[in-house]
C-alpha cells in the first residue's frame, strides 16, 4: 500500500526536526519533503500536531518474561534467578512462550517499539510466529545455558531456528546465537557456539559483565575478566551484541573496540537489580555503539523503550555530575538509530529515503507536549508512551489512533493471565 504521512514534524537523520511529508511505497520510505506528482497515495495520514520518529529498537529483552512481571521483585540478581525465575522458567512450555511473547508484542506496539532483540527459550519458533503475526521486527536467539543437561540440544535448536527463520517474514526476522553468560556457559561450550555460529555466518547475543560478582567469579575461575575470557574462546569473532556491560576496565573496553562489539545498555533493569551504572558516556566517546534495551519485564518491570530513553538521559547526568553527559538527541538515537546498528540492521533506525518504513507517530496534543520549543527534548524528558498514536513496520500499520490492528489484544491479555496463574500457582 502507498501511504502518505502529510504535514508531520519528523526527526531527520542529521538530528534536526522539520515539518514535512513522508511518502511510503510498499515497505520503503520513497520521499521526505515534496510529494512527487507520480506518487499516488492509497492512504493519507494527517500528521498535523504529530512527531514522527524511527520506531524504537529494544536491543535486549526476554519477551516471554512478561508472564513473570511482579512475580519476584526486590531481590539480588543471583537470588532472583536461582530461587525464583529459573524454577518457573523450567516449567514453561511452547504455549506459554507464545502467549508471553504475544503479551510483549502488545506492550511493545503500544509504546512505540518496532524492533526487539529477544533471547529466551524454549521454543523460540513460537516467538518467531508472534513476530510474523504481530508485524513487528525481531532479532531472535535461543537462550543457551551450557551447564544445563539440555545444553547441546538447545544449541542444535538455535541452529534450526537460524536455518528456518533467518530472513523470514520479508526479512523481518533475523536470528543470532544466544549463549546466556560466562557463569552459565563453560569455555568449551562457548567454543562450540562460536563454531556453529561461524559456519552459518550468524552473530551472537550474550550477557556480559552485568554484576561485580560475575567479574570476580570469572577472575577466580579462569584468571581473566569476562571479556578477555570470552575472547579466548573465539566467540567474539562472529559479531557480538553484549548486554549490560556495567563493570568494565580499560582492557575490557579495548576488547570491545577490537571486535567492534555493540553494547545493549539496560538502565532500568540495572537500577532495579542494583547492578551498577554502565560507563555509557565513555563508551560513546570511544566510538562504541551503545543501544538501549529493557531487559525482561520481570526485572524492569515493563517493555517501554521511552522509559529507557528517559532513564539514560537522566541517569548518566547524575552519575557523572555532568548535565551535558547524555543529551536528549543522543538518548533518542540510542533508542532508535544506534539500536538498529547494534542489531546489524542497516535499513532501519532512521527516517531516510530507501529505509524500511518503520515509523512511530507521537500525538503532541497533550499537556506534556505544550509548549513545543523542542520536540526531541520533549520526547526525552517529558513525553509518555501513552501519546504513541500510530505504529508502522515495513509500511504496514500495526496501530492507528491507539487501536492495535494486527492482534486481538483482549484475548492476549486473558490467555497471558491464565498461563501466568498456572505457572506460579
């Protein structure tokens, strides 16, 4: 379908904003500005009093963890994982993964996320089904725990996931390999993951240096910090998305730069679990790609990327005592453009001619948008995701006038509630 978004204030790739027109043909942006005489729109969206941005990219989450929202809060990370989360996750089956991911899709669409990087399991093919049905864009990886009895089986499942779904749904689905972390994946297992990924040409999504305890345990067991240890297994040779990266030293940062590792910063989760504050301003100064993620809804407790944009803009100012630390535009780019770069998606993340039409329109009619001296600053400091009005992926409208078009929201909320009740009873 050819769509024209008319008279909208748009965030342009150079960081400026302009009232303009956006023409979309099929899944691509074909013009920004004057409307070509040869362009015939089948649908016109009135963009007056709306702000158009590239869709948010959630660079690290565990979608089906929505089922555990509020189940286990105010705990230390390892206690939270070992005593509460892992025992419940061991009970999850295919249907549970599906409805948890469907619930995540509803939440993400409503809050303006168009792309998400998901690491979970079992049955990640069910999450792929959710991507297909919802219209979202997903970068999926099978969560791999090498110390588990089914570690080898899960690795084979990740291979199957890649072969069956990488590039599927008009290239809306990409697949990575998902070794969970240093403390759950012994070095021999990481080498196997590296080998499988290399054969397929797949990239890797892994948790790195989230807590002080993780770093200390790695030093004690392997005599190296996590980044040096994982580098010795060859895992980073494949292209890597590293979640968290809170506790880093100069050697870690040099390894990140050497292997062009992209960082998924999760400020909300890191604050709630008291993991610490990642050195994001320094990473950005060093030319490292830093994206934003929500982590799972059990450790955040939502999938609202606008929250992460706002937290990243505020947290690093107070942490460094520098009000210039993460400006509004940088925070927004971390949630959009840098997120796309982190996931190796080179045709999303910017409103640019030729890019995929992954676009979010915010209504600027609310009090929090008034007066509008600078829409980017308003987005980073005062807007709420409830002002997300329209969401589009690949030129297809997923939500319009706050009504989700691709999913049965009422049924999803019901089914997710039933599944969560059964899992936790």
